[in-house]
């Protein structure tokens, strides 16, 4: 099972633009996936880590409860594989425009979970690459778009 959480932007604090994360808990394994940057321990004793649910809740504020969507018919192994590829870069401090945007990244994970091949180096057909490029060009950039994509998947494509 895959759980998408979306924190909406704050009406009172313009610096809080909202956030999104995904949690996988199923037969393929489990992981909490958040692109929120966190401070690492200065002494270097701990292994670098990515943000946990508690980190996201604390950063968004206790009064801002996330909206949640649960997906049961996802290809969890594809989502976990994509997360493992990203996680290595994330803990080493790598950031670019795409990975900074949590909505964009979570939408990409949802697309991978639907079985759509988003790897540009895969041996997929030209048709598959064209289709995935078109889908990737419409990835979410805010909470509203990601919510709409999640709702569409649950109501239309999930069944």
C-alpha cells in the first residue's frame, strides 16, 4: 500500500508553501519518502538520513494536518527502486529544481507506481518513451495539482 500525504499551504505564513511525502508499506518493502532537507549531525557519527514523518510534521506545524490518499494497486517495487536511486543523492546534499519540489517528486513516484516507465535510459520502445515524456511534462508543481492527480488516479485509473 502507498500513502500520499499533502500538507496545504498556510493561509497565515506565506513562507509555508505546503509539502508532500509518500510512504510505502507492503509486500515489496517499506519506506517513508520525503525530499525535505534535514540537518545532519555535525560529529558525523550517524549515517546520513532523509526526513521522517515526524520531521515533516514538525516542519509544517502541529496545526497543519496533512490530507492523505491511500493507493492499493501500485507497483511498490518500482516506487522503492526510484526512491533508492534518489535517496543516495539526497543524503549527499544533491539538490536541483526538480528534487526541491516535493509535489513534483511525489507525482513522479505515483507515476512510477502505476507502471509507467519514466527512466530515460530504459530499453523501452519509442512509443513508451514518448508517452512517459508527455506525462512527465505535466507533473505537479503545487498541492492543488498533486491533489487533482491523486483524485483522478483513485477515481478513474485505479480500477
